[in-house]
C-alpha cells in the first residue's frame, strides 16, 4: 500500500525503472527505456581488489554543500514544497527528491571504470609472483602472460561461452552470442597457479569455471590420474551450471595461467541473457500476433481477478490522508458499513501509462494479494479490493489511523529500548511473511511502516516489490529460475551493499534496511545518514558489505545491558553472506535481542504495545496532518488510452 502520508522523504534511486529523473540543475532527464543501458549495466566487481582502494575512491558524485540530515529534510518538507512536489510527482515514477538516476548513472560508470583500471593494474603493474619472475629469467612467454590483451580475453570468452552458454541457451543467434561474449569478457578474471597447486578438489561444491590459457593440468579421481589437459581446456562448467560437486581433483602439473568465471557472475549473465532472449522473442511474437501476446515483460505479471466485498458505488470519500506517485489516499466510508472506515488509494491512469508503470501497479496489486495467503499477516496492511473507472484505478485497504513510524520517531527523537524492540519485531515478522510468499519489498523504511490504532506496525507500499525467485519463460519453451535481482532501487540511506555494487541481491536487502531502522530508533540518526552526502553513504555501505569494515555502533547501543541489541544490529548490517535471517528466519526471531518480549502475545495482538496512538473514532485523520494542515489532493488528468492492462481491477 503506497501510503505516502506527507510524501516526506521519498528519496529513491531507480535505475531500471522508466521515466524522467531530475538532474542537479532541476531539469528533466530521461532514463533510457532499455533494460541494458550501457551506462547502467551492473558490473561484476572484484570485491577484494576494489575494497583495497575504495577508501580513496571517487564515485563521481559532486561534493555536497552543507545540507540538513534526513530527519530535518522530513521535518521541513511542509506545505511550501507541496506545489513543487505535486508537479514533480506527475513527471516522475519514483517519488524521488534526489537526482536519483543521474547519481546512479555516475556511480555505475565510475565503478565500471574503476574496476577496469584495477584489473589492468593487477595484471600489468603488480609485483610479479615468484613463478612469473622465474619464467621471465628463463626467457619464456611468461611475461606476455602477465600482459593482458583483448585477443587473449576474447579467446577465453569464446571457449567459456561454448562450454557454458551454447549448451544452456539453445538457438542463440549472432546478436545474442555477441552480447554474451561481452558479458563474459567483463566478468572473466585472470589467475596464476604454481606447479602442484590444486585448482579443484573432488566432492567440493564448485563455484568457478576455468579456461586454461597456459600450462597443463591432471584430472585425478580417487588418487589416480584419469587424464590431462593443456592450453585451451575448459573445466568446472558442470559444477557452475548445474551445481553438482566436483567429480575429480584438478592439479597443475606446470605453472599455469587461467581465466576464471565465478558462480555469481555466471548467474548474472544467465539472468541478463535470459531477459534479453525473452525480450527479443516477445518482440517477434508481438509483430506476428499483436495483442495476443503479453504486453508485460520479465515477471509476466497479470491482473488477477478478485471480487471486492464492498461495491465501488457504496464508497464515500471523507478526507485526504496522503499523496502517492500517481494520486491521493483517502479515508473512505461504506454506506452498508457506516461504523467502519477504509483507506482508498486513487491512482491516475494517465500518470501510470505516461511513465510506463502499468507493470509496477500490477506487481503491487499482486504482492498485496499474495500477502493474504497463509491466513495473512497482522503486521502487513490488508487489501480489501480494487476498482477502476474511466480515469483511475483504486486500491481499497484497511484504514490505519495511527500515522507512520517516521512521524513518531521524529516526535520522540530517540525511542526507548522496549519501543524499539517491539517495533523491530513487528517489522521482522512482516518481512518473514513477505519473503515466504515469494516477494522482497526493496523499500523498507519508517515511512512505509504505519501504526494502527492499537500500536502495532502495518507494513505498506509494495510499489517496489519484486517476485523472487521468479521463473522466466525462454523462447525455446523452457524455463529459467532467476534467484537474484540486479535493479538498483529504494531509498539511499537504507540501501544494502548488494544494491550499490550490483553483485546481485535477494531478501537480504530487506533485512539490511531493518538494521538501519533499528539503529535510527536507538540513536535518532540512521547509520548511513551523512546529511544527504550520498558519496559518503555509498562508500560506508560498500566497505561494510565487502567485509573491509564493521558497523560502528552508536553510543546508545554500546551501553551496559545493550550487548544483545548491539550484536543484533551488527548481524543485520553486515555482508550479505553473513547476514542473519537470510538462510533461516527462525534465527532472526530467536535472537537473544528479543528475550523478554512475549512473542506469542505479540503475534496474536494480545500484548499492549509501549505506544498506543490517540485515535478518536473510525474517521479520525488527525495523525496524518502535518503542521496542523491536511494533505491536499491532486487534480486527475482525463485518460483516453488503452485500459486493457487493468481489465481485472
């Protein structure tokens, strides 16, 4: 539910989403309407090499002058920016107040250039290993092996593609092979192995494919040499593609130089190649069959038919309580249920279609529907029905009258331990249910956590949600399961390292954001809020994500008796592979931090929360007012286009 109560700090970065963004000068700049824009292609970075120099790295972001903190920006938004924000929202598709796509483009380009520079430096200017020095003295071509050429890398890419891709994607045309080769060349890394080194170990879970450029290796099964290979051999592809264990030891019988492709890089190539293949196939189908083919892509989202229990004609709009990207949110009453109230979000079809966001609206709708599975979740807002008329589509949800979490955090400045623990548990339960239904939220922040009249959290705004894992249908009729996403989106202060580095992410990004909220509750400031300086924010996030640094806890979490809270925060704000709750959600809820909280009572809402908002009656909208004034609604632009995408609303 996209309840942007005051549209306070909806500072989002979205690379792959379509639509104009704002430059530093305030002029509209169009983000390329392609999934593989050269300036925003995710880069498979060598994290260790990048980490060595990241502290001195220029991310290409202009230095910021002194600017207020994130909370101050929330406080001062107010009515004076209302008209400007309204005009901007009609133009944009992300609620962004930052120069989001421009910043992201600069960051991507700088990271890619830096990666290329580091690669060259590593291979050409580093101190040679002992075996390279020995080979140079003997006058062999070992020096050449340390000097990378495009031809050598292209040759290795061709061999890797033949082993890994042509057997994986059938009927790859010339353009797809060329695109795949470019991805392989970007992702391959050069490695040196001394004589008698073990490249692969039998029965290990393989995470690399190797292309042998120089040298010879033996294949050893149960201690016996079963074969050997020399220059040009490719091995390890079965483990990489199908996840099977290594079938033998692979031992270097001479000093060797290899090209390697990691499992993460291969998964990224799989996802991008499958997406491009699907896009090409869909284009051909659309040409032949027109509207018989799906007008949506990647996730193949469709508007599932649901029957609203309350007829649209039965609803009466009472007051505006918030504004979203494409319209306003109202408190509504039903003629047949006069004592109850609901929230009705009205979205302009013109704004949605102009920004190519039909798919995004369908994903939000389907995500909210999925949240009702398994009996629903008391910590996630409930969808009651959807409707449409000539100019708008509507989402009807339960009415949550206590305001949002960010408003309460600003009022209190710093929350008590009992309040923080209670709210963190509520959000954690909501995330676990969301992930169990096959979605990641991707925009977890206090603004998207509403407080109901009983004091419990209701997670809302699934406009950035992503179905993951998702199944992509390939042109040959087969399917490909994509387990990682690469779109950079969300709010900068809550973005996980996997977002920034484009190494691929899953539900762990939501848990990172939970850690950011937790730290802000205790300290009054987010752990990566540097007064709007995104350069510092991204640098700090990257260093923690790569394991080069650990979270510096605020003083409130270093006090005696707060050890469990500090440990829990650190276990959330850590590299993806070590983040708590990614592999086992019970590990998250059973952490020592939640000891003393009556979980069963909280789960059934029998526990009295530390804070209960003041709500006079079922139609009270006072908790949604800012500076004593209620939000204003935007005018609706008439729609004359094709509404077939929302036929089932």
